[in-house]
């Protein structure tokens, strides 16, 4: 597996909401929440990637 780093800009509101979600999910890291969200979108829309 090759790791690639990307720069991601969030609004203050998005960052705050991500922090709230992190806390609600048992302190899952914000970066892991973003990875989970991306993975779910890829799975949901995989037919568009074919």
C-alpha cells in the first residue's frame, strides 16, 4: 500500500462538526473519519468509477 498525503481545507464549521463527530464516535481521529467517509463514498458510487 502506498500512502499519499493531500491537503484538505475545511471551514471552521466543518472542522467543529468533525470534532463533535469524533467525540460522539468515541474519539475516532478526524483523519480516520475523513478516510471512512471517502471509503463509504467510493463504495456507494463504485459504479461511476468503472
